[in-house]
C-alpha cells in the first residue's frame, strides 16, 4: 500500500513552537509531517527511528534560525544525513528544502540550495508551492488527494463562486449543507486565512480538492478561470447555475445543475455528490 506524502522536519528544539505551526499547516494540506517529538513513541529507539523516517520521507525541511545554525550535536548529524541522501538524487529533484525562520546566516552547506523564508509574508504559500511542485514532478498528486480522503483528513471541495452578499445564503444553506451531508469540507478562498499570493492559494486549493463546485450565476470571470484550471488538472467539476441564467464560453456544452431556490440547490447538489461518491469519482 502506498504511503502518504511524508515531510521530515529538522529543527533546533528552541524553535519547536514555530516548527509545530508548520507541522499543523502541513497536516491541513493533506501532507504527513514527521517530527521527532510527535512521531517517536516512548520506549522506541530515537536514532533508529529518525534514520528510518529520514529515508522514507519524500522531502526534508531544514529549519534555519539563530538557534540552529550555531547548534552542535545530533541536529548536525540529521542535517548531514539529509545532505547525503540529497547527493544521491538527480539535480532536478526537489528533496531538501532549507526554511529560514528568521534573519540569520545561511550555513555554507546550504548555499547551493534556494531557501524559503518564513519570516516573509509569502513564506508559507511559497513553501507549499515548492512541495506541491515536487509532488507533481514525481507523479504523486493522486497520492496526496487520497491522503486527504483518509480519516485523519476531511476531504474538501473547492468552491468557485462570486464573493457577494447575494451569494452567501446559497453557499451556507445550499452548497455547504450538501457537502456536509456527504462528509466533505468546503474550501472557499475568501473564507480562509492566509498570507501571500491569492492565485497560488487558489491553485493549491484546487490541486488538493476532491472536486470543484462552480456556481456560474452572474458569469463571474474568476469562476470561469478556476474552472479552466480545474479541467486542466483533471479535477472533477460540478457546474451550477440559477435558473434562466446564461452560460458563457466553453461550458455551454457541459452538464450543469440548474436550481430554482436555495432549498432546491441543496437537494440537487446533495444527490449529485452522493452519485459521484458511489461511482468512486470523488
């Protein structure tokens, strides 16, 4: 059985709080982080587990700070082991990613690597972008989607719709209720807290979704852009529109669920999601 995408975290114990935040964010993105204090059980051999986890990981994040760059001991052994594994890989493969937590000197052993700076506003979105790019290059995006479907992660549906007061009730009482009834979370970009590039967050939300639900009412161009991206990534897409609203561009030839009221929207979307789940499409 294929394992979930795993990211090994190397850090100084003084930076534990900052690294745990990254740990939680990776989990939310459907990626399995490996952190010694969380993944080694009492009584297990510390070094053996670390070596095994390091070898089994798809990526390694080395967190750089004023604490870690001057620290000696086992931390340096972990770093050297990661560098050794990295040397065995092709130059085009992304494996070891230095992550700077604060302004600090980058050690000479990492100067040939491009680092991610989490002290910058766009740091987290850039880190996730790099990891997703590496996953896609390895042909493992499907594995990431499957990990989101496991019990520890609630699969999400990416919701593409206009951001307006008129659409709020349709989202909360129509779309979200249908998603809840089928065991899905909803991801709508204006409801998420994040820093950095909104377009990158949209791409990440679609890439890791089980399906995209797009409401074409009012012909919002951003919604059509998100549909096109989802189609290009071969993500299942459910099109919605209020009765008698005109559809534009290439979506005219695609099946679209027409609703007449919020209640009707909830009913038709609940049935559609049930059907797609039964067929194993989502």
